[in-house]
């Protein structure tokens, strides 16, 4: 049972990290576009 909850929290952490990474990339893209304008 603890194994299942551990894998679930790990998956949630992975999703969270990928979300943060994509947010950082989109922010970087937006700043590049803003600097071009």
C-alpha cells in the first residue's frame, strides 16, 4: 500500500516539475517576443 502511494506522489511530482519547466519555457518565449517588439 505504501508502495502505491509512493509511486502516486512520485508521478504527481513528475507532473509538477514538467509543468514548472513548460511554464518557464513559455515565460522565456514571451520575454523574447516582448524584447523583439
